[in-house]
């Protein structure tokens, strides 16, 4: 992360939306294998931005596009290339497009997420998080992030020690710190997200209480860093399930875990996995096709 400059331009990659949520989730996973901090989803397309320094992009982005289209088609079980279009976008132009239509978002009872250019009226009873859209996933523009923000307010207690696994822009780590967490460890593997995360921590005045851990988090690393009173994990189900044993070991007795990034169609699988690994679902939130839940560590041996 140190010394890493923001590119002058990005290659905007747009792929056709497959229509059904499960295939879309798989396509998002595939796109996140690129060095792209987040995936923008619309009804008709999925869009990411990759740096021009990515191997193969320069000097022949068209050849890179064809290779990506063939790879996506193959991974999705199609004999044909998946429809992919690309275009260059200057960093300044990209940042400006995100500003349009973005204003404060409220998450009762206390949280407000606002870009720096639209702070809105201050309410002494609200906790305001300043997040400017960047390449990082997690600016309250996705249902999974919103579900976490709604649920964390009911479980986090002043003085908690919290881990935010897959921190993205740092919005959940910042929320935890501002809600009263004594210490937050923010784990994030994407280098572009880490840059945005560090800037957001400073902008919100929580650097003294939030510790950034770049790189892929491993189960043993998380366990060694514990115990935690709570863990925030907004990731895909296929990543969450293998980490559940480590989450349980890393939590203090009766500690809380918030899982998100789970499709409604995956909810039964996640509920079963949570139960098998010694968790009980105590609260939940649903928006669009996404399911978010609070699970408490149960004492005794997991089934």
C-alpha cells in the first residue's frame, strides 16, 4: 500500500447481467478476482474498474477484453464468450460520476452515512460517517452493507473489541468505532480498498482505535488476534462458511457475529452451517435478494 499512487485512468469493464441472482453472485465473485475493489450492479449489467497497470490491459485492452470474455463464459458453463465491453475512463471523470445523486443515508436509530460534499443537517443524536465513493466496496450503496449497519447498532456495546473481516472502504469498522468499540481490527486484501480505507479512517477521526491489516486474513491469524466481542463479515457465502470455525474460536463467550453477502437462496445453507459451528441466529435483516444475520456463539461443543 505504501507509495501506491492512484492511476490517471481506469479501464471500465461492463458485463451483461445474467438475470438470476445466483449466477450474478458467481459473476461478481469472478470479477472480484480482478484487482477491482467493488462491483457496481444494475438491472442490466455488472461494472468494475481496473487499473491501467494490470497485466495485459495496456497496450491492447481489446485483446484483454476478448480473453476475459472467454474466461467468464467458460467459468459460467457457456461455450460462448460472455458479453463484455470496455472503455477508458479518467480517474477524475470516474469520481465525478459517483457524486451524482449521492447524499446522506440514514440507518435508524443513530447512524448516518454521508459523502463529504453533502454533509446535511447535523443532529446531536446521530452518529455521522463520512464516506466518499471510491474504488472500494462499501459506501452504503449495497444492501449487504446496509443490513450490517442496521444490525450492528443493536449488538455492539461500548468497550467491545471488534474484527471487520473484508473491510472494503472501512465503513463497518468506522461505524463500530463511532458506536463505542474500544478497538477494531480491519482486515482487507485488496490494495485499492486499503488506500480508501486508510483515508476514510483518518477522515472520520478513528485512526487511534482502528488498526488496518492489509492482506488475506487466515483463520489462525484471526484466532491469535482474539478474543473479540464481535466480528463483522460481509463476504460471499463460499468465503464465509470455511471461516466459521475460526470465527467461533476468535470470539469471546457469547460473542456476536454479523454475516452478510448471503443470497436469500443461500440462507438455509448458511443457517445450517452456523448451527453446526456453534452459533445461534438471534436477529436478521433482509433487503432485495440479500440476507444478513446476527449469530451468537453458543457454549459447549459444536455439533
